[in-house]
């Protein structure tokens, strides 16, 4: 049965538009807002199951937009660790209660906000770092794990990639290629864990038109508008959502 709760769609529609805009390269570090927002009205594992087919569709559009512009060396340094993170996420996915998942998502969201604010106000302004297979795989594993649990792999990957000071296009393309690989690998374990139920897939199909719309808006904005205002809006939204999820996870 398709989800019919209007509050669900009131949160899911803007959340996935914003996610598509981010995947299109505008404020690409903003991450996925879909799972945190949907988790306010449905169980977090169900929110993750609904989100995955949409994210895979967005990845196809984003790959087309940024094809061939990614950093192959950095993908080689991060993707092996990501596969280990996905394996770890598969093992614990069914063992976590809804409250635990909400608490985890909320804490990851607030940690991302705190790190972003720290960077914005000068704490992260350091010389460009060199690529490292060790660091890349450690943060790639963290990203693979948090991506599997809640599609929240953006912050750990950003911890590694942002200090490299890539140009904007290469950073966006590398991020897109990383998560396209991760998301398509996640499809198989999600299927066997029951996260891709008929209800979840039907709901994903209803939301599917948002994927190309968000991507196109993101690509258009990436070439014309500064990220600053968009980041601030996203950070406020995520901070409020993260705080609410932590509250619900601790109750």
C-alpha cells in the first residue's frame, strides 16, 4: 500500500528536491536531507529504503552531468574502504532499533553542522592536504557505513576530500562518482534485508520525478549562484531536524 500521509510528502518532496540540487553540484557537501526529514514521520529504516531508489536515479543524472571530471586517484583511495563500511552496515542494519537509528542520524547531522560552522568561521582554513590511501580508506569506510545506515555518508567523505582543496567541478564529480558506486552496491543488501518492500518502491516511484528536476536545478545553480546562502538554509533545516531526531531517539 502506498504511503498516503500528507505530512510525509510535505517533508519528502522538498527534501529530495534539495538532495537532487546538492547532487547536481550546487552545495555538494550539503548531504542528503531525505532520510532525516522522513524519519520524523516514518521509521528511519523505512525512510532509508524509500530513499535508495531515488538516490540511484539521481546518481545516473548526476553522472551524466559530471561525466569524466572526477579524480580517479581519490576514488581508488576511498572506494575500497567504502565497501568495508557497507559490509559493516549490512551486519548491524537489522540490529538497530528505530530509536537508535534516529539518534545516530541526528548525531551525524548535528556533527556535520558543527564541522561546517567550524570551517566557515576559520577553524578549517589550512593548507591543502595531500591524498592518502590510509586516510581515504578510513573515511571511505566511515562514509560507506553511515551511507548504508541512513544515506548520510556525505560528512565523513567531506572530512577527507575537502582538505584536498580540489577545484569545485572535480570535487563535485568525485563525490558524485563515489556515491553512485556506493548506492548501487547497497541495492543488493537492501533487497535481502527487506528495505526495498513493495510499499517503499511504490512510494519511491511517486517521488521519482523529483530526481531529474533537482539535478537540473543543481547544475544550473552551480554555474550561476554562490553556495553560501544555500548552505545556510540547509544548515538551519538540518540543525532543526537533527535536534528533533536526537530528542526522539533519547525518549
